[in-house]
C-alpha cells in the first residue's frame, strides 16, 4: 500500500489543482501564426496534459469522422498534428487540410485547431463561415466528451483516495486499541512488581530488571499511540480538504454539463 505521507501529499496536490482549475468549455475564434502568416483558428485552454489530449483528439476524429490526424504514435509526439486532402461533410463539402497545435501550459494544454482548402486558403469566419462553424461544433463536441471523461476520472480518483485515507485511519485506530490493551496489562504488571513487602529494602535486581523492561515497553507503546494519533489528525485534515475539493469539482462538472 502507498506510504501514508505520499497519499496525503498526492491528495492535497490533486485536490488543490482541481479546486483551482475546474472549468467550463470556452472556445475562442482567433488567429494562429503558421507559415509566417496569421491564420484563422479555434483556440482553447484545457486541463488534460498534451499527450492524452492529442491521443484522445486523434481517436475522436478517426472514430467519428474517419479523419486520421498524423503526428502522434509510438515514436512520434509532435506539437502540430495534421492531415491533408481529407473529407468530412460535418466540416466542408470540399476536400480540406486539418491542423491542430497542442502545447503544454502551466495548468494543462493549449489547443489550436485550424483548416484550409489548400495553399493560403484558410477556413475562417470571413471566408468560409459555415465550415468554420462546423469545425467549432466538432471541437465543442470533443471537449464536452473529453472534459466529462477527465473530470469523472478525477472525481473517481479523489473518491478512491478518500477511501484509502479512511482505511488507513481505521488501521491507526485499531492499532491504538490494541496498544491500549497491551498498556493495560503492562501497567498492571508494573503495579504488581512495584509492591514491596519491606519498604525499608530496595527491590531485588531481578525485579528491578523486569520493571525496567516493562517501563521501556510502556514508553514504546505510548510513543506508538502518539504517532498514530498524529497520523489520524493528518488524515482527518486531508479528508476534509479533499472532500471539499471533490464537492467543488462535482459542482463545477455539473455546471459544465448544463
């Protein structure tokens, strides 16, 4: 099982990241610099990392529109994915070229999608508004599916982390219960051995050694209980923070779907 400290650190980092960054879908119609000119494009910033975003985007286009973007595979992972001379009536009745640039940002990925009907003939609001709207619709559909899956996976992971923490808390509590039972017996033995029939004489060496051993055992048990109590407090704090982040994530995920 994962080390308790690693669980808590992972929980806090994931929870904080999700609490700060959970998003709604926002696609901007803007421009991108490509081949030394500004081209119309659709741009968005999302939380999934570039590699998984590229993989999912490629699979989405291939599955739904038979468009097979090139640029990511076993031995390739390009920032620019592209395919030339393809058809997809959801975008255009004509053959076109499709490009997607996906790069890393501090909080996830930047995604820019653009297309052309040929050299220096790019699809945009001014020249090909219908095609540009078709591209927008496809990207919006992809992001809806992608972010829904992403947030669901994160929510499931956070729920699993809470369960792991709760299981660890139960173990610590059971450890304290077992130690308290041992402590009861140790204290009873110490009390019995400490009784002196003749208080004018010191305890014999054998009894003193037994008492020393019992006091060391008592100290060790009390130290273990202190560590368990501190661990339980850390776990309690982590669960409260993670549960709050999970509730916030679910609320924002719901807003995204509405």
